[in-house]
């Protein structure tokens, strides 16, 4: 399946539908993590809008312009979660599981410790204003090499087909056994045995 480029407003709506009301700063950081992990896993952007290294962490200016007068966001009328691809919906479930229990301040502090925001800002003091672009290649490289999403690295997630919209990927994602560890907002994710099972079935299918 080819890369799917979403409208950033639809992604924002899907995040809010997944997690419920979030503070505005958290929405920005969750969009950043969704973009970063999609780049790391699929080597393609989730959406085309730029992400900038602002003082309080990564921000999507096109989204900020719509919520800048709000402390919390409970709906996103500019987009619709029904418009995103199943692959994107699966990614947002994982992002919610990993990061959804953190508020905007906590997410901001987390991004301050990670490479993309820090490297782009360089020697700027942490509280200094900035509008520098965070390159997509920096996001892809950092999260691919240095981080895990609900316990797995980007390559493992890609090989398991968790984000794929085919029947095997979605079935494995949705039918996780009840004893599988639960992360963050209560979503369950694939166990290591299920990852191996999906890999095996994919190899069998392609060898026929």
C-alpha cells in the first residue's frame, strides 16, 4: 500500500476523538509525535504542514492559528476523523496509548529532551522564541533510532503490519488478547507472539 498523506485537520480531529478533550498544547505535541512516528515507520509524512521549534516545543502553525485563543480543545470542526485512512487510525491509537495520559506541559518537557527540537534550536536559551523549521528527516531519524512506541521500535511496527489497512493487520491489532499489557489511555497493542504470527502469515502469502 502506498503512502497516505492526510489533511492535518483530519488528524487533529481524530486525535481528539480518540482521547477526548485535550489541552491545546497537548494537541500540538500529539500531532508532532504522530508525524514523527509516521516518518520513522513508513518513511513518509503523515501530513504536509510544517512543524516549527517554538519555545514550548514543536508546533504546527496552521493548527495553532485555529486554537490560539483556547486553553482546551474538545472538538475540531475543521476536520473529520472519518476522513482518515485505517492505517492512520491505527497510528493514532498507538500515539494515544503512548502519550495520551500526559498533559501539554509534560509533553512539552518531553520534546525538550529529544533530539529534533533541541538540535534545531541549537544554542538558543530554552525560553527563547524561535520559528525554526524541524526537518522531517530529523524526526524520522531520531525516532527510528532512539525511541520505542508502546514497546517496539519503528522497524518492528512496520514488519508487524500494525498500521496496515489490510485484513491481517487490522485483525491482529483489534483482537489482542485480554492479558496483553495495557499502556496509557487503555488501548491494547500487539504482543510479541502476534507480531511473529503476522510476519509468518505475510511470508506465507507472498511465497505462494
